[in-house]
């Protein structure tokens, strides 16, 4: 039902209500702040942040971690693009936008991108932050990613369910990535154990 309605381009009732409320409660100064927040969710800034997060999160050399961060972000874009093309959901009317946008609406690209980057920074904080600062550093990426998602609705370029879809997609990506890392770790551990047993 959700996918069908989204593919037809029609917003849900909750989408229309939230969008109309935002359009009637959007001061210029808040739009400027929202633009600043949303700019971190695409293009060069997003990949720079992914590289930084990867470098901090990885246990290998920093440059390889940065490369893995970029690859991780790119791997999340593939299913997002495929899903967006399949749903082909249109955005709100361009007259409501306060910034530029392109492509289909669902799932939100900025939202998905920042949630993936937030996941990488969360891993980095878990591995490197001192216990005293760890709770704060674990929360900040999530708050930041949430702010980017909200900014997309506030700027009039996405329906709320586009943002929700982006968060859900990023969560599925993070779960899949964690499973792959876990399986590779178990396989590597098993290979090391096997080699140790073969030693005379």
C-alpha cells in the first residue's frame, strides 16, 4: 500500500498535513539554518565526512579506512537509487522549495547519506572515544542525521515519509554491513585457528 501510493506520487494524509504546517511556520532565518544543515548531506562534503569517519572507525591504516568509508557510502547509494527509480515518487511543488533539489523524492538521498555517515561516526566513537565522552559522541551523529532529515521537510523539498524511508533504508544498510563485517571476522578468526592447528 505504501509503495503503491508512493509510486503514484501522491502524498499520504500525514505528509500533506505536516507539509502544510511547515509552509505556514517557516521564518527566513530558520530556512537559512536548515540550508546550512542540509548541505552536509550530499556531494563532496558528504564523501569527505564519510572518509573522515572511515579513517577514525577502521582498525587498519588511516588512508585505507578513509577509502572504506567512501566505499561504504557509495554502497548505500546503489539501493537508494534503485528504490527511488522504482517508486518514482514526485516531490512537493517547487514553489514550496527554499533550496535546489533533483531526482525522485523517496527515499530522501540526503537523509540516507547522513544516516550512513552517522553510523560510521558512531562506530568510530565506540572504538576510539574515552568512556567519559562516549555517550555524548555516540549521540551526536544520530542527532545530526536527524536534523538533516528534518531540514529536508522544512525546506519543502521532501514529504515526511520520504525522510522516514531514508532512515529505514540506512538502518537496513547498517544492519547488513554489520552482518557482513561479523561474518568476515568469524571467517578470518576461523582461518587463523585452522592455521594454528596445522603448525607442528
